[in-house]
C-alpha cells in the first residue's frame, strides 16, 4: 500500500463573518482528510484558539496527514477546513473551505519547499465571506503494510460456548448429524422426563425420575373416573361427574317430617282406644250387664 505524507501550516483567515453580537470572536480551525477508504480512522487536527481576534484570526499551526497514493491520483481525497467561534454557550460555525488534494499536488509539482495558497471561505448558508491562507508541502511516497483485520476480543466475563463431539462416524469417514430430540423431551429418557432421580430424603422412599411416574387410574388420581387426555390434547372429551340434584337433602327432610306425622297419628289413635276400654271397664260395662240378662 503506497502512501504519501503532506504537511500543512494553517496560517490565518481574513474578513470572516462575525457571529458574535456583543464581544469579539475567539476563533479556531479544524482540518481533516475526507474520502480515504483505506484510512482506519479519520485524520483530524485542531488549531489553538485565537482569543479576541475578531474576523481576522492568526494561528500558524502545523499539522501532518498521510494520504493514499492511488486515491490521491484518482482525485478522491479532499482537505476540509472548518472555522468556528469558541463560545461558552456552544461553539458556532463561521464557515468552511474544501480543497481537492490532487489540485494541491498538481500545483506543487516541481516547487521546492512549502507552497502558500489562499481559498475563499463559505458560510453555512453557502455565501462567500472571507478567506483562509495556508501553506503545504508533499513528502516522498512510501510503502506501508496493509492494515490487518481486528481480532475479536473475547469478553472474560462471558462464558465459552461448548459443543458436543460429533458422533456417528461411518466407515467411510463421513458423519451424520444426530437425530433431533423430541419436543419437550430430555435426551436419555424414554418418557421424555428428566433423566436423574430426585435425591433421597431421610424417612421417605426413593423417588423416581421426573416424568417417570406411571399414568394415574383416573382424573386427578381419584378412583372411579376414566383416564383423561392431556389438557389441550386430542382424544375423548373429558368425563363429567354424575349430576346430583340440588334438592336431595330437602326431599329427605320432607320424607322424614311426613313419617313423623303419620307415626304421631297412629300413636294418638292407640291412646284413644286404650282410654275407651278403661271407661268401659269402669262403668259402662256394669250398666250394660244390668239392663240385659243373658
């Protein structure tokens, strides 16, 4: 990769637009290279701030850039100068200058030392206001090693991803991927349950593995009901419990009351019969015998 250095001395500006209303401007400039596709990062340099300079700042600040030689000759590179007013409530742009690098290279061909030039400054609304003066000098081209891709840095706090060994290698050296596991099942258990039994607890018998319990005889484990399909599955509809009439207890109560009334009537009749027999024995029977003679 062929490159070429360029040194630029940002000298001064003149008759810039005054963007301050009450005080003199404090002005600085920022220079950068645009259009270099092989640059790993944007090359940018800033001048010191010229205090109380108003519209005519002076810097005489030297900066250096390295540009791609093929891109330079293809006229793909541009030097951009941005001029700002330094303010406590936020910097404000005064204007900018864009210069093709190939234009500077062609103008400096055969010149010894630095070459000075002046370009017009464009305000943010596109109008020309003021000028910028700078000097530049190109160095000899050189070959630089190509930038290698950045290696991905492993986060030490992130766990490493492990993969199981490839199984099922045939005689010919080919391997087939293992069959996919059944939905909702854990490998190594025919019922799809968790393959490890629960730890034994003191005083309790050992428990089978999760998912290894046999099917229950009825709904919810209660006897007398047929097995029910899984919720949301297919098969016979859920068996309903036999319906019991809500008036069963009331009917039993009415039957008991009726039996009590009937028993009371029978007992009353028996008591009345006993009373009649006692009265007959006391007097009625004697009078009857006196009136008739058998």
